C-alpha cells in the first residue's frame, strides 16, 4: 500500500494577469520562471528535500537498484561508431567507468586505443565527450566536451597520430557547422559562443591550426535574423563548401550556397533558394544530394545538378512512397533509407542512379537506426534492437552484400521471455489506431495487468520496439507495456503526422486517452492500475492526459516537458517549433494552444494521480520553467492523497549524458515510484 506523504512545501502565489488576443490569462507562479533568483533556488531545495524523503521511504528501493544495475551495466556498451578508411572510432563505456571514452580500432579485430578519456580531466563524472567530426584521412578527431546534460558544449581537436590535443578549440557554445580542410591545415566552422552579445549572428569562419581564434577569417555571413541557423558541408572531391541556411518557425525554409574550399574569401553562389519545408543537403563523392519533403510529403532523396539546380531539374535517387522516409545513409555507391510501417522498420536500398536493390540482409522486426555519415566508406553501420534484444551494432559490407555483428552487448543471462502483440483500437473520432503490447510470455493473455502506457505523437517521430532497462524491469514485475502509434507521429505516413499537428494536436491526446479506455474495456488492464509516462513532447502528452482525464491514471512520469503552451516560444530555441505547435503570437494558434495547455487546465481541488515531474537547470530545449510552475500548480490544486513530486537536478538536461551511477539512481527512483504507487511488490528470482 502506498505510504502517506506529508503536505508539499508551500509555494507563494503571485498572480500576473495579462490580456492576450483578447483573452485574460492569469499566471499564479510567473516568479518561478526566474531560474537563478535566490527565492527560486530556496524553493527548489525545499522541493528536493520533499521528493527525496518520498523516494527514501519506499521499501523496495535497494532491490530495484540491484536489478537496474544489472540491466544497465552490460559488459561493454558501444555507441557513435564511425568508419574512416581502415579505422573505426566509437564511444565505449568500459566496465566500472562512469562515462564512455572515445576509442579507435584498426579494423574490426584490431587493437583498441583509448583516444579521449573524460575521467582524466578531473572535472567530475558529469563531464561527457562525443564524436563531432573526423577528418577524411582519419588523422584529426573533433569531439565535444559537455558538462551535465546541456545542449551547449566546447569543441576540442585531437591529432590522432601524435595523441595530442591541439591548442585549437571552440569555446563553450553551440556549434552548428564544422568541416576539416582536406589538406590538414585547418578547419571551417559556424559557432555561437555562450552569452554571445550578438546571439542571432550566423557566420562561417576559417581557422588555421596553430593560430589564435581572434585571427579567424569570416568567409560567409548568413545574417542576423531570429530562428536562423547555419550548417556547413564539405566536398573534398569537388573542393567545395556548402552553407545550409535554415529558417525555423511557422514557415521553415532552406537556402544553400556554394563556395570554393579555400582560406581566402570568395563569393558564395546561391544554388537552392528558400525551399519550403524540410531540406537536408549532403555531398556524396562531389555530388549534391538532399533529403526533402518538397513536392513529396513522405520525403524523397534527390540529386541536384549544380549547373541546373532548380527543383524542376532535380532527379530522384530514392523516390517518395506511401511510407515516410525516417532516416537515410550512404555507403559505397548506395543510398539506404528506413521506413516505418506501424511498429516495424524496413530498410530500402538504391544505387545512386535510383535503381532499387535487394535488402534481404536487414531484419524487418524491431528497430533499425542508420548510423553512417555521408562520408565515402564502403561499410554501412547501423544498430538493431527489439523489445527483448539489447542493441547490437551491425556492419553491412556493400561489396559483399552481407551484414555482421560489429559489436553486441552482453545482457544478463536471466532476461525474461517477452511476448509482443500488435492490435488496433478505435479513437474518439472513430479513427483506427495501431497499438503495440508487450509483457512476459506467461502473462500477455492472462487477464488484467498493471500497465505502463507511453507514446509520443509529434514531429513525425515514431515509437518503435526497443530494449530499455525501464520497460524490461516493469515487464519482469508483471506489467503490460503499451505503446499506441498516436497521430502526430508518422507510423502510417505523413498524413498521420498532419492529423496530430498544430490545430489537430488534440487528436494525439484523444488517441492516448482512448488507448487507456480500450485497455480497461478489454480487460487487458484495470482502472487504478495504469501508469503513464513520457518526456519532451511526450511530457506535454502526459501533462495533457492528467489534466483532461485524471481519473483514468494512477501515476504519471512527466519528463523534461512543455506545459505552459502560451509562453513556450519565449525560452531558448523553442520558437523554432512553431511549425509543429503553432505560435502563440498568432491568434488562431494561441486559441488552439490555450485549449489544451496543461498548466492552464489544472482545476482547483483536482483529484490528481501521483505525478513525478522531472527537469533541471541544464535543459535548454524544454525550459525547466514548465516543470517548476506545473509542480507548484498541481501541488496547490491537488485534493487527493497522491503525491505531486518534482525531481529537479541542476545538471539534468535534455541530452542523456549523466554518469552511470546517476542513471542508475534516477531509474531506480522512477521505477520505485511506479511500482509503489500501483502497489506492485517487487519480486526477484529465477522464476522470472
């Protein structure tokens, strides 16, 4: 039985009332938007003490922690693999280490050399590194250095042959474009320093190794408009740089300029002029290609002749189909794309002349993620995972047309036997929505089960089967794990995305609620035994679900969320999401956003489920003001005996780079919360 918790710390109400588009809006906790004010920091300390006391009182915590450690601490975990010539570069979390190191290996069976070890920096376990770029000859490695989960980082350069970190570096900030010069003399970059006095200025620079950054030469200026971003591509084969100028917001568009790759400034030539929608250019052996939804809602890959670059002259390399292209990669002379059909990933292969090839070497059940950059390698690297199979890194040799395991995780020997089922239910408006179910093989069809329901429903993203420690633990304990393919994703193509986008977003929320109702009605679950959870856009989904239908859910985890949709656009880079959500500056969009904004729909004396809201100072994508204000509002409004908890850590951000021990502790808390609130006694033993 859930233990009794004390009342949460009181939060002063200081209403701010304003009239927006003729509607009077009152914000009772506007003062909590001031993240660094002394009173906000004191309030956060009180919240942390309150939340920690709740977690520490749960009796099954140590049993949960022990199993979480087993599930997370696999013998070795490899990520971010790159293949450059005969060398492989990757991140590897070595046994007993808190953070991954960057490793180089000569060939698949060659010796491994640790190139960068964040533990040697003596800055604490929160320092994480990641591969940013590798020179064409493999002699230079650029890597980011990040403190906590921030989106901003510094960039350092390693001379691989000498094993020496160069004095040349980019300071803490946001690097949006980077390319090594093919002659090894320097690099090209676009970078905005943290706290830059001109935060919207976007330009590209040439830096010669061994010189001060103050001597860097500006070689291209994109402008100084809000919601403007600048990417850099390079083609050593054709001695060209390409600048991709992206405008985000309600009308996203892209322009591409070409410039000779030289340390001397030259005129950049416009070749693609403000193409609307998504347009991602890349070079393959001197040819300019692009992944785009221009005149192709489900996306295509096109080749652009630089002599006649207008859209009417583009040639399809991978044509549009009725399934949206999710990812793409190039290896050898072949283009690879993934498409999702409900919950399965399919890989299609084309040569660069647009002729489709056989793709029998790739599995069709589970999730495949393509890892290749568009560099000229003969090997395609990808990962494969499913609900019951930990991630395996695979290598497909385009010459032999065969795939082998490049690196395989060694899971605990006692993983449970998991069964899965795909079905369909009906949403509120009669739309048929696919639903993925997973549980222990002995329980899947055995009657009502405690349930964890999650989804995403936005940005055209798909939730497909993956192995996670969180889901595996819950299924071991007898949970049903349920994932509906909500509108707003693209599991059924771009039209499925549009059906849950902007003014249609309520469809995604209705789909989610209808999934819970279907589970109860079909006796797959039972009222009072459903927990929900999700992060980022799915945090918005959870926040909306608990304000629109609180009686359906017993517990909710709301991770890194958006919750005040009338002000989301005023923080960090969130204004760039107006194409997906709509802009509060537009009256029609504002009324749609206000119609579901969770922060504005918390009712006084609400009978709330148990809610765990998770955020931290370092989140610059979904600003933590959302979590702070919502926690205060729910705590004040709640009339139930269920706790409203704020798990807030300064170093927590949107980027999942926490030290291993921190991940174990956080996952233990979340699982303890779900099991405790649903009154599921944690079991251990070989019977699982």
